[in-house]
């Protein structure tokens, strides 16, 4: 189990910088079932990796200076499920700290993420997009 934990921790640490995020996305299934909970502009159910990236990470990249940066806070593993708590270390285009917290419940098939349920601070996302997104 320690090997799996170390490997999963390394996987999610790839989210710390846009420069290493392709390593993370390489381990997400092309037909991932990714649900972002809430009623904010990024909420919804995405049935493939590219749709999720475009609608969330892509959209946030337009309002966060330097893009999305997520630091692992905690990681829990039970069978094929990994729960990861993440903290955004990003800054908005206005220069404000975007210290959003995330909890992703990820189901793996082998080494590949096939399903995610994501929880986050909906108000912070909505406020940041409304204040920083170009129309």
C-alpha cells in the first residue's frame, strides 16, 4: 500500500505547476466521467477529459495569472478509490490570492483515473470568474 500511496501522491503533485500537469492528464482516461459539484460557472458533468479540461482548467487559466496550481494537502486510499484534498496556490489576474480548496474523489482502473467527483468553494470560483473573465 505504501508504494501505491507514494505513486498516487507523485501523480497528484504534478498539478502543482502547469508545466507538469500533462503528466497528470496522461493518467486520466480520455472518457473519464468527471462531475464538478455546485452551481457555479464550472459545475457540471463532463464525459471526457478534453471537455473537462477546456471547461475548467482552460477557463480558469484565463482568470488566474500563471494558470491553475494545486498543492496536495491530504491523500486517502481505499481500494480503487483515492480521495485527494488540494489547495489552490494560484493568483487571480487582479493579483488576489485564489486559495480555493478542493476535494476530489477519484476512482482508478489500474493506474488510470476513470471517474471523479469534485467539490470546491463555489462562491470563490463564481466571484473570480465574474471579476476576471474577459467578455
